[in-house]
């Protein structure tokens, strides 16, 4: 027989037409086959094309294509899916969805870690054949980024935050609101010294806040975030800024970790109420036991300001379990409201393991003239200083201690002197500093502090003795002794009869009342000029008193006319911009012109003085406008 069955029916594979149309595997094979068709015209594969052909070839003859297979019995014979190894052609390119699935299998943290280390040091585990590791990493990161942004799953709704508390104070007027916005928008400029005539708005913000707090205004709600950001960058602003922001600042700070400083500066909630009203002691105790260190310091300071005894009891309850550095910070908070009732606790702290804690406890006890430590120090100091009445002029004699015994060390005397300092003079200074100043008046024949300071001292002990008295006057805030040690402001010795430096004089001035302080500094400037007055001006009340302001302006005018080096007065000019009474702007108008430069003047001095005075006048007038804007 020469008759043969058609080729299309000669093999079982040719009869498995349903497999080519019903299984996904054959569909993907057909899609992969179509682009490889060598014919110019696109044509779909024949319905009876075998899925097991090794590769696509030329079109089959027309007769074979049109031939119909012979009827076959309908026997269920499922066509097996082709195995991957049975396809010798190259694998099909993965679809975009498949690539995304491969990339999203790598966690975002893994991608970040690999990127930080570098693909040379850590090979990313990515299914991306034919790509460099760095390219595959970037592709995966791109897919993960889209997934992170768009693939957020719904989560249970969080509890709605409590509404912001009410602030009963009135909000600043509209003009002042706009002024505050401009002050908060100012940013520090990079570079060196300030030039030009424009005011420094950054330096005016503290004064604006002080004025607003004095008038009991509330902050505009929309400016609270900017105000907290400004206080975050400048610690000097925080007390005024938080007082002005009020309770809403604490509410915002609880929602933004960048403003945690506000929570540390002012404890919130029941703890604040308890600290101020003496109620809810259990809540205070809980916060004291569980709070962070900074929160505990703030809580103790707040409680100490309203109930010193409760604060001391709170500290005593955990004193033995605190770290040495924490005990030192907590003990320092007792300066507020220090009184005789604190003596037993401070006496106990004299036996502390930490030398710094012992020294701080001794300092606080010496500030209590009736304490037992003050009496012990008075006995030791009195044995070292005596009045020699046999001389023609009464003279103070000094015999410094020869040793530092255990009792002196327990009472806060540091045995080892600093480098370049004699041990005996070091011990003497500490004894005199800690002794009550009233000791010397009874010890030295009832003389006044001014008379005692004027007494001559033998063997060059005068400087050491007077310096110790200065520290004692500052510690005990004794205005009479401070006045005696300061002496006359017009004295030839700028350091004064008792003080050994201008820094000590500045500390002594702090013990005087503000009007007396300003009058003394004004007299000092009239006698000695501005070159040595910068530290003294810093302790004067703001705004400066009229006499002090006139003295500063006159001294600046003299320096300008003398052709002095102008940059040496930049610090005083900066203080004048912030502290001078705005009413002085009228007197300063005449100084804004460029003066005729002398031959011996510093180059460019006239132009600088003119700019400096113009800036000063502009700043003073702006401060006057700020006052008017904050007038209720």
C-alpha cells in the first residue's frame, strides 16, 4: 500500500489541538513564537501547530495546512504541560508584573543596607539576570519606593488626639502679629561682623517676647510652630518663648519630637498641677520615679518653686539610689527657696561619696548664716585674721592655715590647690569665703564694712583677703559689703579697693538694686570710658536708666571724635541697640553723619561710625514701634 496517512495525523502530538488553545503554557509559547516568524507579513500559527516543535520553521505547505484530521474516538487524554527543558529556544523575557514581584520580595531595609555598604561589599539578592548589581539595586529600589507609596494597607484608625487647651489670654493685636511673623522669619546670616544700617531682627525677638509677656498677651496659634522652632535653636529664647506660647506649646510639643525641650522645661498635666497646687501627690511621685532625667530635674525645680518642703522630701526619698552626677544636679535645684529647713538634709549631703556633691552642699550651707557649717567656718577664719592694735595704724594680720584637716575637707574645703597657687593661700580663701560676713564686724571692733575694707593688711595678703570677701558678698548677696568692696566708681584703680578684677566687680554689682547699679556704672564710664565697661554694662537692667544711657552715648561720641579704632566698640554698640532707651534716638540723629577723619584716625573709621550710629538709630525707632504695636 502506497497510501499514507496525512502528516498532520501521523503523530499524537499533531492531534493535540486543544492543548494549543486551552492551556496557559501553550499561549505563552505562541506569544513567544510570533515575533520569531521570518515572514514579512504577520500570521497567526495554524490551529493544529504542535507545541513541541524544536523551533519555528518555514510555513507548512498549503495542502498540509488545509488537510483535516481523520475522525478519532473521543477518548479523554489530557495533554501534559510541556516541561521547560523540552524547549531549546531562549526563555521568554519576564513580564513587568513578574519583574515587580521579584523585586518586591527584597525588603526595603535590605536594599538600604546594601546601598550603604556598596554592591562590591554586599551582593544584592535580586532576580535580575543580565543586569549589573548596581543597576538591579536601583531598579529594585524604584519598585519598592512606588510600592511603599501606593501599597499602604488600611490600618485601624488611631485615637483622635485631645483638642488643644484654651488660652484665656488675649491674642496680640494684628500689627504685633505681623511683626512677630517678620521676626520669626529672620535667619542668622553667615559670615563675620555685621555691617549696614538694617536692624538685627534676631536680637530684637527676645525683647519683643519680653514686652508681650509683660502685657500678658497670648501667641497667635498659626505662629506657634515657628516660635517653637526658633526656641529650639536658641536656648536663650526658651523661657520667654514658652511663657508666651502658653499651654498650647506643650500640647504641640507632645505631638512633635523636635519640640521635646518644651516638655523638659515645663512638666505637663497632673504633675504641673500638683507642683503648683500641692495636689495629686501620687502623680508627682509616679513622674519622679518613672520620668527621664531632664523631666525629673524640671519637675523638681517646678515643685521647689511652689513647695520647697515637698521638693526636698521628694529628693530625700531617692537620694541614696541616685547617681553622683544626678545628685549634683538635683542638689543644685535647692538654691531656689533655700532656707534653714534645708540644713539637716544638706548636712547629711556633706558626707556624700562625691566630692562635687560635698562642695555644693557646703556652698549652700555657707549661704545660710545661721547654719552649723557657717559657725564652724567662722571659727576657722577668725583664727586666721586678727587686728593688730599695737601699730600706729590698726592693721590686719593674716596667718593662713598650715594644713587642711579632715574636718575642713568634710565642710567643703578642697585640699589640693590649682596649678600656680599656694596651698595655704588656697585654704585661707576658702575659709574666709564660707564664713558669714557678720563675723568680721564683731571680730574687728564693730567697724563697718567700708572701714574694714580700708584697713591695711600685712605681708601682701590684701588681694587674697579682699578677693575672698568679694566671693562671700556675692554668695550671701550682701549689698552693704558689695558697696564697700566696689568703692567709688571714679577711683583711680579701675579694679576697686576690694575687687581684684572687673569680673568680680560685675558680680558685686548684681547684689545692688537696679537704680544704684546703673548710677554706679554711669559714674564708672564717665571716669574710665567704655573700654573697660562692657562687663559692667551686661549686669545693668534693661532698658538702661536715663543717666546710664546718656553716659554711654557721650562716651561713644567722644570715641568717634577722637578717631578711635571703631571696631573695638562693636560690642558696646550691640548692647546699646538692645538696651538703650528708644527715647535716645533723637540725640543720636546728629551722630549719623560721616565725620571728618583725622590724620591719625583708623582708615575708614568715619564711615563705620556713621553706619553704626544709623543702625543704632534705626533699631531704637523700631523698638519704639514695637512697643506701640503691643499697647493694648
